[in-house]
C-alpha cells in the first residue's frame, strides 16, 4: 500500500547549520507530496508542496524537490534558526472517489540550539 | 475567518466513559477528516466526510463514530473510551489540494 518513510529523529543542530530531512515514499501512480510542520502545542501547517515530478516546493527558506526516479522528497534548509524547532511530517496525497486523504510519515523532531 | 476549530483542547477520561470531540470549520469546505497522532506513527485517518450526511471509515475507525449534519461541523464520538485511544486528535478540512488542520485535542484515557 501507499506509505511514507522519513528519517528518525530527533535531529539536533546548531543555529545556521544546514538541514536535511530525508523522505521516501511508496505509492501507485504519481501522488502529490507535502511537508507539514507542527510547532510546539500547535496543529499542523502546510510548509510546502509539489504536485508532479521535478517540481520544487519552497517556503520560508525550506526546499524540497519531487524526485520520481528515487521516490524521494527530501526537505532542506541552508541555515536553520532556533525558531525552526518543530516536528516535520512528510506526506503524500491519495485521491479518493470524493476528496483526498493524506498518508503521513512518522515525523522528525528538529531541535536547533543557539 | 477562524479556519478549523476544535474543542476541548485537553480531556481526561476514565475507561468506559463516552465523550464527543467537536470540530468546526468556516471555510465552506465539503471534505472533513479526523486523524489521530501517536508517537512514531505520524497521523492516521479515523473517519472522513465528503459532505453533509455522507461519512466513511479511514484506516483506524474502530471505537469511533461520526456524523455530519451540517457543512460546518464534524464531531467525533467515543462511545466507550479505552486506554488505547489515548492520543492527540486532529480535525482537518479541504476543498482543493491543501488540507487545513485544527489545533488538536489531547485525550488521555485512564
């Protein structure tokens, strides 16, 4: 079935370090891919998305490229800040007869130290 | 525009008790969903609705009931709470590709 695998955390970085969080997926067809972020005590917010192969999603300095050949959607940021500390979820969208549903990875905790 | 709202924010129940988690959205979205979040497992779909009067089961529906009498509201009912239902519950709505999430309800069943 459809599934998402992302690297286990927690990931601990110093401020201004480079961030990569790996995400790979298994799906039939070509799903849309998403990264959601959950700040402490809050719900999930959409961080970025890509709807077809080779698309690059970007937002707030974060980027991810939809790689069909490696079925991957790795999240990167060149210089993290303390305010980026959160849980990051990779997800794929499955179209149903009506609407769609999301399949999530387990989440990766990011801690950024000053 | 409040988006997706959920109440309560926190709840503690004893095994066997019943309760309803409330969810409302003011974006006129047809599609609404309930997910539960457990450590190391991401979010899993419990039930979803494609419009008023129409609901269906997701991956983990056992122990939960839903109904959708209006476009705005999509309550989740626990008929007889069990410790395995201790989790954080998120409601979401969408009309297009992006789903919008509520702030969550943290439920503990003792």
